């Protein structure tokens, strides 16, 4: 996730209003209106082996998710992601990646108790996992104990770091690409620590992952 996802940039995956061919990353075609100036398209289209996302925010402002998110919060019957126009291409993309031998992995920080958006992500993440994305969850206090950085980021092919910048309300507004070897090495260490400490959906208390 855009991937997604769940989508790669924030929330599930990132989005823009521009249409993509089936081979293009749906995370950018699903979410960020300013994707054209971000340069993230080329980065995600170009990764060859692995894409890892650290997702730390309690909430994300994702316009295309709003309808399904509000229905989820209201306790209404919600369609499966496979029936949702923006989510279905993401699941197909994840399946294609895994069939090609590429890895898409994500660790999501969750609060105790999880926020409304985190509960929604726990619910929706089940379909991304079934499609082949590896998603795990880490309590915020555990992340602090590990000394993980507080922002959101992507690590592509263990070599390219993308630091994501969000507005206070959770909208993606920018990013910084970093390839300095010593900086990237630190984030590889933090990724490995987060993955090792992460929980499955079932590990998050109660029925948060099964609504």
C-alpha cells in the first residue's frame, strides 16, 4: 500500500487523480493529488526487490477512502475491498508484485486503544495480507522503546529512503529522498527492529482486526 494501500504513501496507498496503466503503481494513482510533482511515481515503479513502509500516524486524511471509512465507523454493512473501485486495482497490484518475487511489507504503529482510523486499517488490512502484502503492527510505546523515528517513511530495495511529510490533519504534502549510505543503514536497522517486534492483526487486543 501505494502502494496498499492498504496504498504506498500514507494511509493505505498514495493517490493522484491521474489514470495509470495496469503496470503502474496504484498507490500513487489512488491517492495524492500532487503526485506529479512528488517524483514518487518513478521511485515506486522502479523498485525491483522490496518496498517497506513504516506507518506511524494515528489518522490519515484520504479523500477517496472517506465514504467507506464513514460507513465502517457507522457500523454499516461495507463491501469487501475487492468490490471497491480504488481498492481492487491495489489488490491486483500486490498479487502481481508477489508473483514476480518482489516483497511489499509494512509495519503500522497502533495506539492503545487504537484510533478509529487504526481500527479501519486493521479491518481493511486483512485483504491486503491475503493478496500478499506483509503487514504487522507495533504498539506506540514499543516503538518508542525501540527508539524508532516518529515520522512515516518508505525504504525501497534497501537503498532508497523516502521520508514522508504530512499536514496536521494527515494529508501528504511532501517528501524527501535520501540515499546517503549511513542514513539508509540506520533506517534498515529500524526496519528490522520494527519487523522483529511487530504483531499480527490477531495480536492487537480484542476484535479490532475482525470488524
